[in-house]
C-alpha cells in the first residue's frame, strides 16, 4: 500500500493498539514528523512519511470518542475517513489501508463504525477523479465478515 492509516489521537502522539504498532514499524522519526503537523482535530487527517514502515505515507486520522451517538459521532467518523482519503490522494497515493477507526479504546460500536466507514469511502470514491485502491484491514475474522456483509 502507498498509504496506511493510523487511528490517531488529536495530539498525534504514540498510543496503543494500531497506533502503537504503526509507530513501532515507522521508527523514531515518526514522532518528530507528527509533532510538526499536530494537532489534528477530530474528523480530520494529517500525513507524514512512512519512514521505516513499508508504506510510503502514514495518514493520521482522528475519529471521535463514542459518547452514545449524541455528539455527532457518525459525521465526525465519516469526515475522518474522507479526510484521510483526500490527504492521501493529494500526496499522490494510489492505495490506502484503513483500520477500524474509533472502535478500539474510543469505544465506537464496530457494526455502526463499519457502516459509516464503508459509506464514507464509497461516497468519496464516487466523487473523486483519482482512482484509489482501498483496503479495510481489520482485527479478526468476525470484523472481516462484518465488512464483507456491508460491502456486498
């Protein structure tokens, strides 16, 4: 993949889960690059080089913390996906891999998040002139089955 997406926090600092794995793969220069483009508000994305990771770019997308669905979470999550796609496309990326943004420590329900993610990506791809290959890279077989059901 040209770009991988980091499920980031607003400070773009190393976290756990997907974020921690990406920071480990990219190496110590990633923290400095993140400081240069931070902060990143919820619903937005920033891009850095991939450094030692296999991807050329790392797109840091900040999804919302789940608060029961009463704080505009679906719109913010969709915006995070669209923003990630746009910054990757602007950098020249032709492929991007997404984790399930906001479903870890941020507590967004997996089925609702997957529905928002697939819809936002489809809408962005339909309106974009630049073809981009998208992969949803999920944690387990149950999540993969959920995405397959939504996509098909």
